[in-house]
């Protein structure tokens, strides 16, 4: 029986959260204010959300 193929997940790696400027490493993604350093927030079109605690900041438009 031929069904639908499973959807491919896009993998997000830790290296995408950082950027090297000169000899320093800089965080690119925002950090959750509740969870603290080390927990990044997901950046969506209309909001930023923490996957660990659920904290959400909506963009002002």
C-alpha cells in the first residue's frame, strides 16, 4: 500500500546560534530571560518563543 512519504524535518544545529566576529564568539539568537543563558528562543515571523518554559514575546508592528 503506497501512502504518503514522511515529512522531512529541517535540522537546526547549535552552530547556527553563534557567529564568529574576529576572535570572539557572539550569540545570534535571543536568550530566554526566564531560563537564562544557554537557552535560546525560537524566532518566528510574529514572535519569539522559548521551547523550554513557553515564554513568548510578540513583535510590535
